[in-house]
């Protein structure tokens, strides 16, 4: 079975969110076999910064759905969306 790399956009619900703490909470929700392979940050507007973790997951049923669901449940996350997906 191969692996899939997905770049996921995570929008915090406030500019006051501690992005380092948010990143740690995101990492703690990853399902078994998934890992974060780098995180980019991009200012969106008015001090709000989006996180773009690149997540490596096994190429199986469900794809990135479990990661997206886990990220959505993290305190301080407003929205989660997949930006790019590719096999590695």
C-alpha cells in the first residue's frame, strides 16, 4: 500500500490563537499511521494566520477524511479544507 501527501488548510477561529499550541493539538489528533511532514503559515487578513500542515497518510479507504475530522474537532479551529493531494 502506498502513501498520500495532503496539504490541508486549517483556519483558526481567532487571530489571538497561539499557533504553536494549535499545531501541537492538531498533531495529537492524527490517526494511527498518519504524520505531519511540515507546516506552513500564511497570513490571511487582519492578523489571522492559516496553518497548512502537509499530512502523510496511508493510501487506504477514507483517504484524508479521518485527519480532516480530527482537525475539525480541535479547540480553536474554525474550518478545515484539503488544498492538494498526491501519491508519494
